[in-house]
C-alpha cells in the first residue's frame, strides 16, 4: 500500500532487520546495529504516541551483523557479532 506506518531512530546505523516468520502477520521485528545493540519490537502492540512496544539490549562488544529466528520456535533468535561469536536469545 506504500504508506508509512511507523518510524523510529536507532542511532548509529542499522545492520540487519528480520521479522520472526514470513507465513504469519507481523509479530516480532529484530534490528541489529553498529553500536552492539539488538532492538526487538512487538509489532502487534502499538501506542499512538510512543510507537511499538520493544526493548534494547547491549549484546556483543562489537557490531552485530545479523540476526536469525529459529524456524521451529519464533521466540528464539541468534545474533552474529563482529568478533566471530554468536548468541542466542
């Protein structure tokens, strides 16, 4: 429909975005950044002024280049850091 539903600023550069599953309506969105943070947004909970519910966490000591949800359990995802380590959340 080409319309903007929501926008936010995560500061220092976004490296990766992923929704939890492709076969269901929007649920969770993970964003990774250059500043070693992951941001998880609940895309089903939207406040008219504050935006979508979410949390941020300092995950690695370096840039986080990617995140991938587990196909069997969409509540789990892994992140890939710049120092060749992965973390599961």
